[in-house]
C-alpha cells in the first residue's frame, strides 16, 4: 500500500482555527462531564472511556484546529457505541459539502441515498454487495456486483486508515448513525463505501456478470444526484414497501401464491404506526385467515415501543417479560442504576396467533424495534431470521452546550428485562434464530434470501403431519407443549437408526443440560423431558446425531 493521503493536513487547513482553546475546553468538558455523570450504558461498553476522555483533553490543551476539534467530538461520541449518542457541529458535519478531496467521511447508509446511486451490504469477506441500484447508473453497476475498495486498496483497510486519521463525520446528526457494538460499527463503516467516492480517484468493482475486476474513475460521479432508499430489503412481489419519506411507516399484503401475510414496519415514531400495525394484523389474521406471517423489521429506526402493543396482543397468548428503563442513580458510579418497568404486554387470551411467525431483523433494526424483536423471541411459534441488530437498547437526551453551532445527545437510559434485571441490553443485539443474509447470486436474480428462507420455514411448519406425511429426512419438530411448566416432549424424525443426544441451551448460548445419548430407531421419535432445575425463560434445544443436528426454541414458564 504505497498511496499516501494527506487528510490530516486538509482537516487543519479547511476550517481554520475555530474557537479559542478555552472555549473548546468548555464545550468538551460539558459534554464529557455529562456523559460521566449521566450516561446509562457503561455496562458492556468495549472501551475505557475515562482514558479516552483524558487522551483527547490533553490534545485540546496543546491547541488544535477547528476541524480536528470537531473530529474529536465526533469520535468521542462514536466510541460510546450507542445509536442515540452523538456530538456534532453544524458548520463541519452538516453544512460542508463533501466535494472531491474534502476530508469528510460517511459512516453507514440509512434511508435515502443521493450520492452513489447504489445500495450495498457487507459480505463475509468485507466486500460490499450491490443489492439495489438506480437505472442507468454512471458506472453501470448492477445487483450482484461487489465493491472491493478504492485506488487498488480494499475498503476495509481504507476504513482503518480513515479511522486512524479521524476525518470528521458527514451527516452525523442523522439518528442511528452510530451503533451499539463493535460488530455493528464495523458494519456501518463498511456500508459507507459508496458515499465516500469524493476521497479517492478510482472505484474497484468486481462484476458479477463477467467475473472481471473493473476500475472506474470516481469523477464520473461528480455533480450527480440520485434517489434510492437503502433499507437492506428487496421488494416482495405484490406487497408495497413503506414510504419512509412520509408518515406512512406500515405496509402489508399477502405473498403471491402463498397464504402468508407480510407486514413491513419502518418506524414506531409516527403516531399512526400503532393503528396501522394493528389493522394490518387484524385484517391478515381475521379476514384473510393466513397460514403464516412475516414481520419485516430489517429497516426500522425505532420510536415508541408502546405503539406496537395493540397489534402484538393479537399474536401472543402468554405474557412476555416486562421491559423497562434503567437510569443512573449515582453520578459518581457508572454501575449504579435505578429501574422503572415501562413496557408491559398483556395479551388478550381470546385472540392469539399460533401459526408460524417469521420476524426479519438486521443491522438497521434499532432501538424500539430491537425491544419488540426481543419480545418476539418469547413467542413459542416465532423464528427470527437475518443478522445481528443495531445494539442500541436506549433512549436519547440532549446536552446543552455553550455554543449554538454545537449539538450533543447521549443515552440517558438503558433497557432491562425483568427475567434478568441485572442484564443490561445496550450493546447487545436482539436474538436471531437463523443467521441468513444476501448473496450475489440471489440479488442478481432479484431474490431476497431472508424472505425466501422465512417462506420455506413457514411452508415446512404448516405441512407437518406426523401420520399422513412422514418425512424422508432428518427433521426436528416443535416440542409440545410449548410454552410449558415442568414437562415437555421433543419430536424428531430419524431416516435411519442413530445414536442421538439432546442438548439444552439458555438464551445466551450456554449449555445447561444434556439428555444422555441413546440409540434410537429410524422413524418418528419422542423423548420426554423435565425442566425441574431450570428457571423461567427462553431456551433452545438441539437434537444431535453423528451426522446432523437441528435445533428449536422453547419457553419455560413457572
């Protein structure tokens, strides 16, 4: 890597000296003192924040430029690992246009994309898969192509160089720009690839159609403006997606050629979200008599948890755990917290949906949407598909700074669950039962693999009939009863005799019990199990043979 970028010099020269050092320190000290006394998400924070505060403060004392000070404030908030916490300056972060060579970096890609004209998502090798693109793209990008990097350097390595140089962050005022844990922050850095063409000369693209790596000059994007929403979703035939530019956060329909309901929810912020969600579920369940349901939360930046409750009452028979706020109770003790149980779901036992429910989540499932996904994990007939969620189980509060050009927000509460009130959820993603995401082959053919897999699961669940439709391959069915108090029965099918073990795991993935191995015959087998030693909660069981293993979720209620 022999190319040199002179970003630090540009950061110092473009925006000048800015405020005097004493005023910079006043802004800095107000923000950091507020964090130290009130920030509610120090639990599970992956950095030593006090050391970071001291390091940056010592640099400010020595005298720094306006651009460098803005970058310090940006990164100081980024390293809180919370989607609600951000410090930004209007002149640099909001009003500066990222023209070629301007030292600003975009992190993440939420909502409207107007700079690059293509929506991307990370692949396991850190390349970025194009899953959606505007017509007649200037670089002829197509779904299935992969963005590799710029100037012959892989993008994930350039991300490290940019972070080390600490370029100020463009559009940092956008809610949910930052992420609740390291995994999601890495994801955000990667998905910003297309929006950062102004920093480089050539974009490196692997073309799906030919297998060639092509180097495009970024000047082809100068002066262009696009209109494309980046939601990490592909459209499902016959079902419109929400208009996220308006107060219309819910859309729904029935999957073509299937009796499977589909509901998108892009936000719980708008006042009509709860009513629209309820009406969608009520129509699908009680009018259309659907056999299964998909609820797509992959693009949902949060809002008000209680907006979801009227709709959720149509789905749940058993009450899920209470969720609540935890706030700081001692400004001098990061761990001292006081609890308030704010979110409770009381189902209507006369109305519930016990057909299969697939919930779709991903890195753009944030805040209130994560709490709702966590509730869904307690439904006995829900399976959650996708990738890790945002990790921002918290809520924002403003900090009043002395200069009108500065804005600051921080998480003033953490989220807890009453089944484990010392487990603070901030920086932890909501549970995912089946990790599945986009592939180049799928998107090149217009297929959303997450939706496809959810439909397959619902089809398999609704076709099971133990006597009349005997399966021909290894299968694990839902335990019955579920939820249960003390005893349940595991059902599974073995295509040939095998030694079989059943392992029980808690919601954190810890092995809590093993049912002794037995040599079992081919065909449908049933194993009874008592949960005497385990408390209430979500568990997973895995049926294991020497050649295969499959698992399911179960709920113990005592």
